[in-house]
C-alpha cells in the first residue's frame, strides 16, 4: 500500500459525495484520475486490504434492526457455513474469531421480526445455534493511516 492508497482510505472514511460523478470528485481531491481511483479501489478489494467498500446504513435510525450474532462452527465446515450465512442479503459482515463462537456476523433487517426470521433461517440452513447480541449502543472507531 502506497501513500495514494492510504490517502484514498483516509478520504473515503470521511464520507462519499452525493453527486452525479462521486468518484471523479473524490479523485480530484486526491489529485489522481477517476480511472486510477477505481483501479486502486479494485486492487485494494482484490488483495483483501479492504474487505468491503460500500455504504454503512444505520438500520435502527430507519426503523430497522441491527444485531451482532455468532455461531460455533466446526473448523472443517467453516467455509461452507460462511458461504451459507453470507448468501443472505441481511448479513452485512462476517468475521472469523479465535473463540469457541468462531464466526461472528452482523444482521441488518428492516424490522425486529425480520431479524428473528433471518436468525431462524440461518439456524435451519446450518443446523447451528445463532447467538444474537442486539446493538445497544454504537461506537465508531476511525482508522487514519499515516500518509
């Protein structure tokens, strides 16, 4: 990761412009071309430096429900279970953890009822118990890379 990549990550954490050409606007602030910005974002995602690039919605502020959930997955089934869980559109993030509950994921749904239905779907798909940990308070930790 070079200085430009770090600047891209820092800049995009501050917000994404809502306009006709948002990538062009971001590129201008970084003194690079829009094509270069798009190529670099693609590379950051492909190499895993960025795991995701997209909007982050506050589901509960829109009347929805957001929750952290976890399952205990046998190591030999980890990839297949992750694929099943990640296939649901309600799953926003999925993380491997060094813990007895070794797979953690975020559920974002329009209602609490949909959240419960999603949990039931995951349990039916995987045969595993889902431990639901609804969000009580949100914290934001910004990551700023030295440019």
